[in-house]
């Protein structure tokens, strides 16, 4: 059972363009939605995160948009740069439940073409 | 430098030969966990630990063991490895055991191949 659905699986964007990665969830108990960025040969690193009481959070060129009613959230990368080429994971935290709370999407492999 | 250190980074071994992947963090974090990353499947949690001597199963615990005797160390043990455990493994830690609320710090991964 996949609790967080991420799309697309891969994405190619021209330098300077906007990269958009989408995630959807079903569990309304989720209370925290982080995005992780992973470069080849490295572990994932927290990029930006949002709580469901906020509709948007911006940090530099990275923005999370959150739609609570639709149970969807997305990562927007403005003015995408070749250095942004990486795998991006969305995640959602469940404060209750048996297994540990953080559930990851399957990841998006982003390539920014110069 | 704050970090999560995994060893080894790469390992090729054979079916049935017990192995241990070590994980150590120097940030005095309470919470530690192990994930495996497979193409098309993303990150799946194997085991996690809320604190010393407290461990619990994640989503894919079969074939794995862990221990948490000290706060800084959280080794992953494969008693009898099988080819379906060939994967990229990550150890992670976070400050408090607030489940996912604290940012998780990941190691650089261990690429494990079981022949």
C-alpha cells in the first residue's frame, strides 16, 4: 500500500525553466510534509518542509505548494539550474500508527539540461 | 563535523554469509533508522530505534536484525543474506524521537551486492 504517490518518475527541464514535482496522499492524519534532495553517491538531505496549516512555503528558488482539500502537495524549482539535477523525494509524517511515521514517495529523477 | 557514517560503502558477498553494516552518528541523536533504496521503489524503512535498547520494525524488516546498545551506533545485521537483499542501504538519525518531525540526517549509503 503506497501512502504517498509521487510523479513524475523522471523529468527533464531546460536551464532557467520551472521544475514541478507532485505528490498526493490519502491519510489525513499526516502532519508534516518534507522534501528530500539526493545527489548521486550521497544520502538524501532535507530540502524544504511544510505543515498542513500553511498553503505555501518558499525558500530561495524552492517552493512547496500545499492543497489540503485535494490532499496534494508539490515542489516547484524556479530558474532551474544544472546543479539542481538530483533525485527528489517527497515524504509525509504520520504522528500515529505502528511503523515509524515518515513515508517516502518513490522519487523523481530530475535532469536540468544546460 | 556533524555526520552519519556508514561502513562499508560497498560490499560484494555471497548468499548465506553473515554480514554487518555499521552506522555511527556524532550528533547525540536519539532516533536512528535504516532504509533500503531500490529503483522504482524509493526509500523503504527496515528498522528504527527511538533510543538505546528500543528498536522496532519498519515496513520491510524480514531478513534483517538491528541492535542499539549505545546511542551513537545502530548496526544492521544480515544473518543469512539472500540475493533479494541486494540494494542501496541508508542509515539516518534525527535529534528527537518525534517520529518524522525532526529532519533526518542520512549517511552516504552502503551498496550491497549478494551473489
